[in-house]
């Protein structure tokens, strides 16, 4: 059953969870994890996204973020 569409109102807080298949690890080693953190930082900076919280847990990763209203309006 498909999930409901994500609410994409200007300033809405989004909660995303990345999960490993069959509860497996999502990063192979520290270098892989560091690479992800660097890329996440670049994306957040480039898109001016507000990232309120994130955690790197071995088999999943929650991210709480909010896009600025001006970026969402530019995308419409």
C-alpha cells in the first residue's frame, strides 16, 4: 500500500528515515560515513535547507529538515 503524499508547504518540517535492507548496516566503514556527512553538508549549504537534526545509526538514519519558503516558491 503506497504511503500518503508528503506535505510540501513552505516551511513544513520533514522527517526522513533511511533504513538498511533487512536491518543491515547502511555504511560500510568510517570513510563511507564521513563521505556521506560531507555530501549532506554540501547539499544543505547549497540548497539553504535547515537541517534540525540527524543521526547516523548503524542500520538507519533519521533526518529532520525544513526547506526555506523562498526556495519552495522558486521551485513552483
